């Protein structure tokens, strides 16, 4: 039995952009995550699922970013930016029919047309992957759950700043709002849908 019907599933990819290559990533390094996500894209397309790319970006002066304006206990330093930090990595090449969503916080639903795109495409299940597990992935997933979507998390196609952060989200948060699986299982589900259609 497959996890989902690809015809009503979307692979939602969080922040596979230039910045992640210089980002702390554990327990899976950024290049490994990128490679695994690229494989998921191929399988999703083969199965007829929607592929949605999410990337973080701000105005040049970052006046639309919350990072430096909100008072929090965690110390925050102004991020170093460079040309291409907010552009999708070369391994991610969206087709003209694949939405690219810009987010300005951890939750890709907030202030974007992500929910509109999913609903217009008849999506019931959101398959989550990307970086970071405990920030962009978790922030978006919590909102997806509130919006009524079924959720599948691809554990080995995501990473956080530390292994501890990643493991906590995967072990304690994600099972409460969805199903946690590995790349092989999710790939098989996409491909099984393709065989059913054929």
C-alpha cells in the first residue's frame, strides 16, 4: 500500500538555495540533502505529483525580514549575504508548471500563495523535505497541518543546524502531525502511483 496518491500529493521543498551550501547541516550534510531531494523531484514528476519549491528571500535592505528587528533571547547576528544566496541551487530546475514560493519567515504559508497553489492543484498530501528540519520544514509543516493537509516527512532528505535539533523534530513533533518515512519509501510511493497510472 502506498503512502499517498501522487495525483493529489505535492513535494514541498524547503530552501534548496545557495545559502544552504554554507549552512550548518546535520545529521545529513547539505550536499547529501540536495542530492536526495533532486532524486525525490525525479520520482515525484514520474508519479505525476506537484513539485513546489520554497526559497527564502528579502528586499535588498532586508527591511521585510524579522531576523534583526524582534527581541528574542537567542543571539542573532546579521547574516552575510552574497550573490545567489537566495536562488535555487543548480540541482533544482523548476519546470514552468512547478510553483516557486518566496517565504520571509519560517512558515512558507504566511504571506505567500502556497495554500492557493496547493488547493488549485487539488493537493491533499504534502510531502516535506529540505533545510532546516526544525525551522523552515517544521514551521511550514505546522501550518500545513492547521490548513488540513496530510503530511509525510522525508527524514533523510532534510537536516537542521544540529543533529539534536533534527532528531527532536523528527522524533517528538512530526509523528504528532504526520508520518515520518525515508527517501526509499517515499520514492517507491511516487513510482507506485506512476505504475498505477500506466
